[in-house]
C-alpha cells in the first residue's frame, strides 16, 4: 500500500511538471512579437568596376570617368594618359 501511494505521488508530480512546461511553452509562443506584414526592402546592388590603371574595384558612383575608361581617382586618370570628362 505504501508503494502505491509513493508511485501515485510521483505520477502526480510528473503530471504537474509536464503541465507547467506546456503552459510556459504556450505562453512563450503567444508572447512572440508579430511578424512584419511586409518584408524589409533589400538595398539594390550597385555595380563595381575595376580601375583601368591599377585594377582596384571601385563603386561605379565613386569612379572618375575618362575618355578611355573609368579610374579610381583623377591621379590615375592623368597618369594613364587620359583626361577626366
């Protein structure tokens, strides 16, 4: 009879422990922040071109354009024998 009471107490403890874990898991799921309705915009990729003189890749917006091609700086444009536009 004592063993039955001990087993009953252990089973009741396990049941209460599992029930507590399930409710805390459900609370965690409910408390998650809502997902944004629209995905964030990813910045568009900007073209990168090599300097005609040294070969360094530079963002196209930062290049110096010459008659023969694009350069990373005005100095490389003139050293290469070109004039900036």
